[in-house]
C-alpha cells in the first residue's frame, strides 16, 4: 500500500489510502468496510488489500511488515469458533522454529485449541514463547480481517464479536478490518450500542464494476485461457453495458456469468472459427448472440426471476418475437396515434416477458437457446452439439419455421380444420398419431392429440381405447425427448360425464408419471453436477446451495467413494467451511432421504478413524470438529437409526 495502484479507480485508490493511513498511525479502534452484499467488498480485500498489507511496516516495530489474517464469520455460531479459526491461521507461527512468538499470539491460539480434547499438550506449543522479547511476533504484527459480520448465525450475538474486536483494539492496539453490510445490522440494538466504542472509521464501498472486471478476467483467464481473455477484453464495453442498464451491481453475478460463459466459449470456440477478432465475421456475430442470451439468463437467474423449472415463457420464441414485432409497430405509430387521439388511461402493467424484452432485446431479434438456459439455471450439463445445431438453423434462416409435426398439429386446430377435405383430415390425423407415438410433441399436447383423433367419428372412426394405449406407450418409451412441465397437473379439464373420459384420465395419469420421472432424473443430474462443482469450484457450490431449499437432499445421490477420494486431498483450510455448511444446513431441516442419511453416517465413520498414537496435526483438529457436527446431525435424525 506504500505505492497505490495507479490503474485502480479513483474510488479504490481513496480506499487504499484510507486503509494505509489507518495502518501507519496510532489507533485504538477498528476500521469498518461497509457496502451491500455481493458488491465486491471481499474481492477488493483479497485482490488488492491483503497483498498491499504485507508491504506496510508495523507501526510499533518498523523492522517488521504486517501479516494479514483473513477470517470469514459466515455461519459462525459461537465466539469459540472464532478463536478456533484464528488458531488455524496462527498456529503455523508457533511451529516455526525460526520465529519467536509472543504470549499475546499464544493466548489466542490456546483458546482455540482448548475447544478440542485432541488439541494436544498446549504447554508443548507455549514453552518457548517469549513474553516480552522484542524479536517475538506479537498480535500487533497481524492485521486481522473479519469478513461477513452481517452473516453470522442467529445463535451468536453480534455484540460478542464486536466485544472481542474491542478487546484487541483497546488493550492491544491491534489493527482490525471488519467487513459487513450495515444495512443488515442497523436493527441490532447490541451492535449499535457497542459500535461507537469499537469502530472508529467507516469506509463506504461502492461498486467499481469496470475495474473489478479487469482484475477478475486478468487473474482468472489471462494465463489459463488466453483466447477467452482476449474476447472478454474486446467485449468488455458490451458486457458492462448490460450490467449498467439492468442496475446489476452484485459482483457474484458477474463472476457467475464469466464462469458459465467460459464453459460455453471453450466448447464452441473452434467450431465458430474464432481465429481472428473480425467483428464482421459470422463467427463473431454468433458469439455476440450467445453472449447476450448468457448475460440475460445469468442476470435474471441470479436475481431469482427465473429458474430451470420456471422459464416464465422465455422458451416460447414465436410468441416473444410476435411481442417484439408488436412493440416495433407501436414505436412506429406512437407519434401518429398521439396526434390523432386524446391521451387514454394508463396501459396495464407489463408482463415479465415484456419487461425482459425491454431490458435486453429492444430492437433485436430474440433467439431462445435451451442448451444455454438449462446450463445457466443448473438444470442440465451443457449441450454443445445442440447449441451448434441451433446456431446453424437460426443464422441460416431467421424466419420462424414450424417443424413438420407442428404444422400437422396446427392444421388440425380449430377453426382451420373445418376447411380440410375428408382425405386431408384422415391423412393429417394419421400423421399426427405417428408423430405423437414417436414422442414428437410436448407432454401438454397429448390430451389434445387424443381429442383430435376422437373429434369427428363420422369421417374417421378411431378406437380411442387403443389409440390412448398407443400414446401412453409412446410417451413412456420416449421419456428422454420430453422436458419437465411444472404446470402439467393443472392442465386436465375433461368433465367426468364426457365420452371417453376414462381414456383421457388414463393418458393424463401416464403423462404425469413420465413428467415426475423427468423431474426425478433432472434432480439426480443436478446433484451429480453439484458434486463436480464441489470438487472444482467450491465457491460456486456453496452459492448454488444457498439458492436451494434447506431440505433439498443434495447428498442423496453422491458417489461416496469419489467424495472420499476428493476429501483425502482437500486442503485442511477448506474443511471448517464444509463443517459450517453442514451445521447450518441441517440445523433446522431434517434429512428426508435415507441415502442422504447414509452419506452423513459413512462420512462420520470415516472421520472417526484418526490415528491418536501420532502427533496431533491441524488437520486432525478440523476433522475432529467435522466429526462433532456429523454426530449432531446423526443424533438429530435418530428416526433413521430405528429402521
């Protein structure tokens, strides 16, 4: 922080200067970095501040430089857990034979170790500590950063955390940075009561999306995926434009978009012939079409406006393009109509689709890409071939062309069917049945198909019981072709006294049986995908889990052997976060599926097998804590034990 980054935004430079000033002057208070959740406070600290802290000389001893210690308080349930997390961060200094450690550091570590019976002989760690040695590392040498103060568990009073911070800054003159969203703390009377005594300076952090964008793509992709990085540089203004016009300031949304767009880009980069950066090339035009759809779906998904099962009509490409055409006509004639007619009452509130189009597709053609939508919303793995095939269709012919089966269905719809000759009607109903048996229609059309077959027995007499059986067999045999319909159960309007009611009802039950099977398969696939994210991108895993219902049995279909292999190589520092995740997740919700209980039980049995004959390690300590959490979960779900 001695040399402020000249490439940073003016806002970030001011923040760095304030933090640098705090570290280089006599203080007895903590510094609070305040800002809305998701705006990028943590990224700013990890990307910029932590590295710069290491360059600043300790105020009380200019021979040394500060040592940053970062602690996330997310989900913390007791003040003892804070001491434990500090112990994990500080204990390496105790074991370093070349470093003398002062008692102030040792006391913090001891309190953390005492939470574990397996903490070992505390005196063994403390015997060589210097109480007053000038060369010893003191707590004053550390800059302690406490993140997520507003996200601690409801079982821990925020005043306890602030009280602990106050004991450090008031009596030890330690440098403490606290990160929080005060909006979520302002109703807490205990926080308000102790804040004034402990928090001396408050920095208001505001979004600097442009600089964050540069920092993120440089750190994540410049070396790892240079073609992707180069295109992100070219497309920067366009990407940031959509974040600006939709007032999207959450940095997690930007990171989520970049992660998913990278996967899509990497899969289609060579197929789109993106060898150069010619904005007039067809490959670049296709890439921009993909980019806009990925951006739109990512922003709306992270806002909670859509989900895999709640597409809210975005998949109805024909209807949406009709809306766009009507909007274009309206814009064309608005001035003329205003001059000809008096101002009428306000129009009805716009639908979600209309607002979506206003935000992202005003003046543009709309293309729906199911392979992208399903991937972004977590419903399916990315289908590369499906996207490439659709891109070819969309760019070869932008005019909507219904499929052959849709054309047959439309010709049999009323009132157009009345214009058909008997021969045409017989031919089309035969084709309709053939397509339906092959699974070529959405599930919600099959009742209409059966109705079309029974409608005019005077022209063509079908055996409805046999045709219903054919349709049921076709639906069950082609389950992989259908998409889940969240509203299918509400789409049965056949009256009981109607002819062939029992056949319609049997078909409807078969449709729902297949629909439920599709949902079950999708859930299993989603859980399997979650395991891959747990292995390779834990931030994304925990983020996705936050968006699920608390009782979603995410571990029910995980391969325990594969999980165990990953757990054995998982860094020890990641285990406390996993422990807190399990503790929070199962605190209020009971396990619903037996397979999930078996997963928890198997993990508990594995972590219990610690070799107590050797020297205790930090990994032993964090695994011991995990075992305690797992035991609590098992005891709470005692009903599974009885079976």
